[in-house]
């Protein structure tokens, strides 16, 4: 008698279990890949914001290094500060600083002055630097949209704080204006400083700037001012 040899195989239940396990592994693998991709994308975004912040600090440092002292007269150049922090939130438009700087880089050797009128402002969470060739003009007539070039510096700005060190504060408090956790208490929240003694057109001795960016946090810098 001939005996039929049964071939080994998988039952329907075993196949269904294998498919279920494969589906679970695939879902977990996809979730892990998706999380890794999202993390990498977020890291790139933060790195881009940090690079933009570093570039903004370099531009601001160059401006402060070459800032000129204000001039006499109603139409003279000036160093003027408009707001200590963003009142009403970052979505409003505010002008922060207005000043004239020297040594405007001129690689094309264009027939223009090396003096540049610069203004920093915040508009809907974006920090802008507006600049144009210097010409005497009242502050209220500084038309950003009609004669000034716009330079976008930072996005997603949630707050900016600027403070100034005056000669009066240094004379009254000595080295205390630069030491301790609360040394900023003696720094002026506006400029020109109403408590400034001596020349009312003098520049501050130093400028403190703190910028807060969504998703990155706060960054601060201290700039000393060299007056010529």
C-alpha cells in the first residue's frame, strides 16, 4: 500500500497572526521614522533661527561700533530710542532705534556719503533694519516705505528690551552699574535719558539688548559705544 506523505504548511490562523505582527512592526517603524524626521526638521529650523540671530547680532554690533553722536538743530541726526519693550505684543509695529552711523560699506564705489541713517523696528513679529543715505530730516518724516531700503533680520520675535547706560548712572553708582544680578536697575529705559547730566546730545556709554524668539528663547548682548 502506498502512503501519501503530507507536506508541512501554515494554517490560516498562523498567517493572520504573522500579518498582524508585521502590521504592528510597520506602524511602530513608521511612527519612529516620522518622529525622527519631525525632530530633524525642527532641529534644522532652530539652527536656521540661531544662524539668523547670530547674523542680526553681527549687524547690530557693526552699527553700534560706528554710531555717530547726535547733532544740534531740529533736523540734525540723532540717537533716539522709542520703546523699552514691545507694548501690546509683537504683532504691533514699533520703531525701536534711530541713529546715524559712519563707515557705510561701499564696495561698488558709488558716489554717495559714507554716512547712513538707520532705524530698527518690529512689525508683526519681524525685526527690520531700515537704512538709507544720510540726509537731515525730522524723525517723524523718516519714511521707511519711501526712500529706505528694508533689511529683514529676524522672524518670530516675541519681545525686545533695550536699555542704556548713562554717564550719570556711572557717576552715581560707580562700578555697581556693571556688577551684580540686578545691575540693570541703574540703566535708563529710554534715550535721551532725562537724568543724563552734562551734554544732552551725548551718546550712552553702553547699550543692552535682549531679544526673545519663539522656539529659541532669549538672547542678550551688551555693546559699548565709542563716541567720536
